[in-house]
């Protein structure tokens, strides 16, 4: 009798275990169920500051105080740590958002008060408040919309009235929380000295795009510092727009004036460049084509002169971004640009790609990158072409000219998305739909999941397979 009772109990337990496992197996999350374990605990400032990110992948630590809020850890040079929310909205869609550390008023206040060593844990309470607010909005709970609107208007007004120098310093100091090294931040602080004092003291809303362009592009400022300042100012106004300060169009207006100033700057600073003729250009190309020891840099320059992408995108070009006659310089995370700024590859470029592929196979066997670094290995692309470029010009008996200006004189016009950001933001989706970009996006994203290297690159696969398969 006892044995029958025990057998019955064991049978019932077995049926329940089988039922649970069957449910898990049928779940679409089953494959990741045993691989990704979500850690749950009460987040504290000390814990947030002390925990280290994983060497690979990412980890999610859910806060037990605010449901849906947690700490995201990810591999990023030991600095991958941020607050975030992961919740389901009223429509049942999973939403993930990251807490903007350098947008926090507490963060900016402490920085301006001299507390430079601010760790992420100090913002835990602010992050929790932000999470509650975001989660309430996503789930359409009752909010005092009038107070919310007034608060946002106050913040926007504060940002518009902020002096340029203070906004720049706040942005640079905030890069510490984003993982930027001290040397990088110090370099940005040093170039702020190139901004005239009268402009630095003006509020963001009172500065016109034209006077900003004049302040950035001056003969006494070197080309490198001009580019760094341009990037810094662009980030300042971009983030000001995110606060609702109504400065979205400033970036586009600045780009127009900046471009004219840069071209005029090059004509004055490198006036002798206009005297070079096609023979000089062909002489430089011939010198680059015969380079053996630094072939990566040489071929990178040759490719740069044939395409319109910025130099940093050419240096980091990957084989998997080449698909059916196009090269996509921007990553899948930059979808506002990656489709509009794709590069059509003509016959000349395809021939150059074949030569690059041959050199990669000869020197490295294979690589993800078109121009793998000899010094840092296959997993990294080259980071500069400057030494070879200087040597090539010198050996051709020419004065030094930055590749940027040489390219403006003899190469293609740059396909730089920063020249019209508002156009892409406003009309980009319409362009993508009109050219069937959704399907192409799916294909390109899938290709980027696999290690397509120089060894698997074939010209026949890089070219359009059929006439109908070419999008756009």
C-alpha cells in the first residue's frame, strides 16, 4: 500500500516536470533560457561602482526595488556599465532604453561644483526616478501632463541660455561616464582655447551658424583642431536639441557655412595645390601603386580617392559591407545614414577591390577588414595613412597637402551625411520605402552576422546578381 502511494506521488511529480519542460521547449525563448540567467538584487551605489563588466557579451542585473529597471554590463574596455529599463508597453512591445548619464542635472551640477570623480553609483536614485517616469509613460499610467510640460520647458529654456563654453565643458566632463580616457578629454579641453572668448560667453540660442563657422575655420587654427572643434560643436547642438531647446536646424545651417569656409580655407592655406595638374596626380597614384611594405595604407588612399566616404570609414571598411554592387560604409546601428550614404562601386573600384583582396590573402591569408593592421593584427584595421602620404608627396617632389584637400582637388566629393542631417531625419524613411530598403536592410543585416572575410570575397558575389536585384 505504501509502495503504491510513493509510486503515485513520484508519477505525479514526473508528469509535472515533463509538463514544465515541454512548455519551456515550446517557448521561443527556450534556447536562451539556460544560457542567459538574469541576476536580481537590490542595486546599491557601492555595488554599482564595484561590479566589473564581462570580458565578452553583456549581463543584465535587474533591480528588485523598481521592476523593469536594472544595470546593464557589457564588454567595452572595462567601462561598459549603464542604467537601463527593459519593459513591455501597453501594446505588448518590448522596449529597452538607456539612462543618459551626462543629461542628468545632478551629474552636471556635481561636475560644475568641482566633483570630477563622479561614479555611476552616485546617480542610482536619479536613475530610479527616471526609470519610474519612463515606465509610467510606456504603460500609459496617469501623469500630471501639465507639470511635465512645464518641467520640460524649463529645462529647454535653461539649455538655450547656457553659454557655449559651459555647454562644451559639461559635455567633455560627461565623457568620463561614457568611458572616454582622461588623455582624450584633456585633448578636447585644450582645443576649446581656439574658440574666441566673445563667442564662448554667448548662449547657445544667440549664436548664429555663420558666426560659428567663421570662428571654427580660421588660418591660425590647424586642420586637425578645426575638425575636432566641428565635431564637438555638432555634439553640443545635437544634445541641446534632444532637450527640446529648438536648435535642431542649427546643425544643418552650420554644415552649409562650414563647408564653404573649409573650401575657402584650403584654397588660402594650400594655394599651391591649385597649380598641380593631372600629371602630378598620376605621379602620386603611380607612387602609391608601387608601394609594397605599406600596401594597406597605399590602397586605402587609392580607394578613398575613388569613393565618397570619409577617410575613417574607408580605413575601417569590412568585406561583409559590400553587397550587390554597393558598399555600405555606415553600420547597421547608423540606419539613418547607412542606406542614403551607400557607395555605388564602379568597374574601377571593383578592380581595386580584387587587388586589395589579393594582397590581404598574400599577407594575412584572410581578414574581416580590407586593410588589416600589420602591428595590431587581423582583428583591427589600420588607424592612419599619414606617414605614407607624407612620404609619397615628398618622393614626388611635391609640398605637403592634407589628403582631404588633395581629394577635394582630384578625387570625388565627400558623401558626408552631416551636411544634411535634418533632411535625412525627416525624409529618410520615405526614401527607404520608395527604394524597397526594408528588404535590403534585412539582407545586409543578415550578412553582417557572419564572418565574411577576404577569403570568402568573390567579385561575382559583390556585383548585382540580376538586374532586378539591384535596389535603387
